[in-house]
């Protein structure tokens, strides 16, 4: 890898870390440390959330949350809160710095395991997040192909196309979680604690807009809400292609 290529990747990783820091819940301001390709020693205390993302670029991301955030979520006035949900905006912001992407549901891991898993693969970059010189958190990124990579770096021997039909046959009886979503919103813990019976929570979707159909958290279709034998249903009006477009 040339020095120019490495500098480009480090710059992109720093931009992604900046995007994550803008929405990362922290008790004190954190600053970026020196990017590295090795797991910081000692690894930050706390908990990590890792996820794959696909879209304009594809890859993996891990965010190590500080122990203070982990403790605060586990003993919140609302009961124990999900760290993956708390870090999802930061995961999406970091991955989204490379363009439109879809981030898979996050997975909890121990910090050293998560960071070591990414470092064991090619081209991973870890950016420590520090407070007073001490590493309190970290963001790690690995892209399948970094933007601007030289053609010779990405070229490889052609591979036969996978036999998709045969693979799908094995999955036909696998059950998947399917859910319909009318809309979303973001609320602070203060706003959540102030909710009372009769309160109205405004969602990010206009009345009459299509609802989303998700499989294991991934958007696959949209449709209109209907009533079927006194139960709610969804009449599919639009199928979302894997690349995010309509089909």
C-alpha cells in the first residue's frame, strides 16, 4: 500500500469517527487519538457493538462504549436499556460517512474480542477515543474496498457465480422475524421519563404514508395498513431491492 493510499484511508476513517462522535453518548468530551492497525493496550473498558453494513460501500464497524455509558444504561430509571440501540446512531453515522448504507443489527462483544476480530482482517483501522490522554472508547472500521482504492488492489481472479437457487432451497423452511413499522422518532431519556398515559408521540412519517415491512430489521417492502379479521395487516405495494432501489 502506498503512503498516499494509506493517508487517504486514515483521513476517511477520521471523518467517520468525527461523524460517530457527533452522536455518541459520552459523559465527557472525547478526542480522536492516533489511528492504528493494532488493538490498543490495554483495550478500553466497557462493551463493544459490532455490525456489518452494505450500500455504497460494504464493510464492518465496531464501537467500544466506555464503562460509564454501559453502567448508566444498565441502571437507568427506565430499567436496563439496550446498548446496541444506544450506539446505533453512532454506527449509522460512521458508516454513512462513506455514502448511503444499511447497517445490520448490532452484536454485543467484549472490546478486545471485537477489535481483534477486525484487526485480524485486512485494512482495518482503529481510532482510539481519549480523555486526558487515556483511551476511554474506540471506533474500528474495515471496508471490503476502500473508496479510491487502486484498481490493482481490488482486482482478483474471476470466480464462478454462486448457485443462488440451490442455496435458497436450504433456507426455505427457516423462520424469519417480520415486523411492520409505521414510523420512528428519537427522544431523550428526559422526554421518555415525562411520558404519561394519553401523551402523543409524533413519528417521522405523515398520516397515510406507506408503512415499512422489515425482516430481521432490514427493509424489504412498503405497503398500506389494512385490517384482516380484526387484526392489523400490511398490503404490500412496493418491493425494495437489495441495493435499496425499487423493483
